[in-house]
C-alpha cells in the first residue's frame, strides 16, 4: 500500500462584525449560538454535536451528506475571553482521516465593532490538493455569525 503525500496549506479570513468582541466571542463559546452558524452545507444533516468550551475541552460535530459522513473533533488549547481561541481539530470523511488543523481566532476592537481574524494551518492526509474548499466552507460559516449576534 502506497501512502498519499501530505499536503500542507494555510489561509486567513478576516471579518468585521457590528458587535463587541465579547458578543462575537460568545458566538463561538455559547453552544446554542454556535449551533446556528457552525453547520455543514445544505445537503448535510447533523447526527451529533457536543461543545465543552474550556481549555482541554472537546468539540464534536458529526453529520451525514448524500454518499458519506463527516466528523469534526476539536480540542481547545487556549481560550482568552473576548480576545482569542486556539484549537486543533481532526476531520474524517466517510471513515477516512481527511485532515488535521491548527486554528486560531482573534477578536480585536475595530471602528465600534470587532475585527475577527481566523487563521488555519492544515495538513491534508488524503490527497486533497489545497485548502480552497476548506477556506470557502469556513468563510460561509463565518458569514452566518452576524445573524446570531444580538445587539
């Protein structure tokens, strides 16, 4: 059996939200809020969701889509309320280890709102050629955050 080469990639997405850093941070920390924006594509159906939002805590999100399954399992390494989150996560697609990522989320005051900076360094283990699809999917989720922010 021949191993597939590991492909490394990195991307950064910045968003400005019309909310305080505490409100944007809460969209990540509050399980009910996060469940409204951190979801799969339209054809995806959730089968499991858990969020233990603390240093050392785990987040699990599993689902099904036509023809397969997804599994996201994260561990939180640093949480500075209203400032930043650092976590590592594994993705499995239909039982195969797809990728391993280090993600950081920073929250900075900006023009009466918040500049959120999401950076991910990913190692694809299954032959995926780059992070283009991952970056797109992440951006779609981040664009849902304003709908869950209350002012």
